[in-house]
C-alpha cells in the first residue's frame, strides 16, 4: 500500500492529498452562500420579481431621500419615518463610497460585502476545539430564507456589528464594549448584548461601551441638529399589523371591530378602538421581559464562552416578540445571534435557532408574497401571522428556559462548593 493510499484511508477519503484540513467543510457553506446571494441580488435588482409589494422602495425612495437631507449635515426634521439613533446616518450615507453606481445599487453591493464579512467571521470563529460550523449554516440559510428584504434594509449592517462584538468578546472585552455601543447607536437593540457579559469582564466591556457611546453620541449631537430626536420618535405608535398584539385585531375584524389599517410612522398599523390598550400591554410585556433578564443576570453563576451569545439571543428574542412592531428585517437580528450561538458545540440554543429559521421561512411568505392577505386579515394572512408569531413565542420560551438551566445552579448545586471544573465555566447539570 502506498503512502498516499494510507493517508487517504486515515482521513476517511474525505479530501484529496494536499488539501488543507477542513477545506471541504469550508467550501460547502461558501458555495451555498454564493448561490443564495446571487439569487438575492437578482431579486433586489428586479431581474427576478418577487410577488407582492416592492421591498426595495425603502432603499430607492426613503433612504435616498434621507441621503439628500443627511448630506447637508442635518438629520431629517419633522419626518416621522426617521426613528433611528444618529449612527444610522452612516448606513444611509454609505453608498457615497461607490459614487460610480446609482444609490440603490451601491447600497445593495455594500450589504453584499457586509454579508461576506459576517460569513468570514463565522467561518474563522467556527474552527477549532469546541467550535462548530452549524452557526455558519444558520447564517447562510437564515438570510436566504428571509428573501430580498434582507438586502433591502440596513439591518444586516447592524447584525454584522453585533456578530463582531460577540466574537471579539472571547479575547478583547474593550473592543466588544466599543462595538456594542456603536451597534446600539445604529439601531438600539445591540445594547442587549451587554446583559450576558461574563462577570470578570463586566467593568471593561461596560466601561468601553459607556465611553464609546458618549463620544459618538456627543459628536453627532454637536455636529448635526436633531441627533437626539429618535428618543421620542415612536411614543405615539400604534400596533403594527405583523406584531404579536396585532393578532387581536386580525381576529376581531371577523367580529365587527371598527378600526382600520393605515400607514403610520412608516409602517402599516392598526388604529382604532382598543389599539392603545394592546400597545400598552406590549410595552408592559417588554418591561416584564427586561425584569426577567435582570433577575436572570443576578442569579446566573455558570458562564461559558458561549453564554454571552446565548443571553443576547434570548434577550433579543424576548424584545422582538413583545414589540409593538415586528418588521421582517427584525428576523435578521435573530438569525445573526443564533449563528453565533451555534458556533459553540455546547450551546443549548439549537432548537430555538431552528424555530427562528422556520419563522424566517414563514416571514418571507407574509412579507412580501402574501402581504395583501395580512393587511386585509384574510384566513391565509391570519394563519401566516399565527404561525410566524407562534414560532417566535415558542423560540423565546425555549431560549429563556435553556439559558436559565444552563447558567443558574439549582438548590443542590448551590449547597455544594464549586470545584475546579465549575470555576472554569463547566455548564450547569441539566435538570
């Protein structure tokens, strides 16, 4: 038997001689990424037209109009559709980096490049002991399942910052804090990543986040008028038609409810009798979610390298599900965090991640494909909303249960002094 044959047998014949270890495992997700992203580009460039409303209008019209205003050095004044922290201006202005392309085309190319950066980060982080490539596949599949909306909003850029922040936390806590602060000034929700920071790194991460946030926010406040208008921009919102609370009115329409659906604060919302109460209930649920997360943080004792990602995933799931607004692009946040969770072989977030992928597949059906049915509350539209939001509720409950069981010791564990393994971050024993 030759040496070459012996080597091939020892490696199970998985790769030809001379190919670097793991090359085959890298080629498959990269190839899938190339194919799926080519399809997404064809969709947003209108080569292939997806049924339903044109998802690219936000970029070609709304973002383009904001670009014109922001280019003058000021934030949009008296524009209720501008509801974002000041660093969002950087995402809207980013197509200026490619002046040789039309605005929308430049935006799509930049999102594609950002997507590629996330893939590279996940591939790098997914190699080595205790790591898995499952997270890479979650990202490749999740973005594809969301369809063209994933490339027609700036949320993928925010998700990229969140992924970078979580991955930096494994060795560079101050960089994590800076990235979390920058992400929060892009779209608020990355601030939730601070909840899962390991105890020994809290001071450095939170300190870096506070300093970065103050510097960046102060710079925008001084340089551009209306930089802080986002703080009160959404206080009068109703209940968006895709949210969990909207199911009340989708069903109530069949029993004579007299409200209406109207474009309000940049999205289609239910307005009419009872909407204020349901919106208040959603806000109270978000407050309860925050209370539970704080209580979890006070009780948590077992932190592993994957705990920050697990905690961030559970937290963003809770706030997304209880929000008055669940826009399709919000699923991108969950896909990104689920991808980081599944990079760790010991994570307990695999089942919630699968539910998020299923919810993403349903989301592309409810928007844009059958969005008309959702707006008019047909049986199909209501069924899609029940399914998608039901999946998010189930994922939220499962993620919170897994996070608690993984990190909070039971009475028997508390009575036993932690040994060297527990001090090193060994997962809590399942109960």
